[in-house]
C-alpha cells in the first residue's frame, strides 16, 4: 500500500483502516462473508479474462490449459457467490493450511540459512505455523469468526504500519497543519 503524501491524509487513511478493523472485529461473520463474496467476484472476473485470452494462445495445449484454468476460476467464483456461507467454511480450512505451510517454510528458511533477523523469522514461522494449526484443528467450528478476525487484524496492522513506517512523519494532524 502506498502511503498518502500529506500527514493529514496519512492520519485519515489510518483512521479509516482502524474503523474498518473495528467493524470487522465486531462483525467477524459479516466481514468473512463479505471477503468470500469479493473473492468469488474476483475469481469470476479472472476466469473470464483467462477465457478471453484463448484467442492469443499459440498451440492446442496452451489453449487447453488456459481454458481449464479459466473454467476452474469461474466455477470456484460462482460457488463462492452462490453459497458464501459454505465457501467461508472451506476458505477457513484453506487459509489454515496455507498459514501452516507458510509457517513451516519460514522455519525452514530460518533453520537453513544465516539471514538477517533470523530470530524474527523463526518467531514469525512459529506463530504462523501455530495459527494455521489452530485453524485446522478447530475447523469447522472456527469458520464463523476466524476469517473476519484475521481480516480485522490485517487492517489494524496496516494502519499501524502506515503511521510508523520510516517515511511517515509522526506528527499529529494539528501540528502538521500549523507547520505548513
């Protein structure tokens, strides 16, 4: 996400992100369902664009794989749009598996190489693996709240990152308008 140029816009954007995070935290099921519907819509659009690209494919194999990919995107997207509750339950399991896999990969990176901030990468890997494992272990009962809560956490962290990034001037909106 690109930060707004002026400090006042930075503060407004962060406030909107925090408001969205609070709303998603208060209504996690609604925000998870909204995310599922948006993912379904994006998937249908991506599938249709793959199918429209069929004319540009050179050989039969390229057309076949592009068509299969496009139909898979459209079918998955339509399933999310037609049945968002069931899709949210499935997406929770997918997110849990993805987080567990990502965490294991972070642990492998931390164990196999001497990278800067190795300890931080190790902690990130442990927390991510644990979170993914918890989502999988408590699935499907955690599907009602998990995705919405993760979305709320992501919005809140984006707001904090926006205000604390190295390019940010940590001035209050009032002091930035008087400094100009």
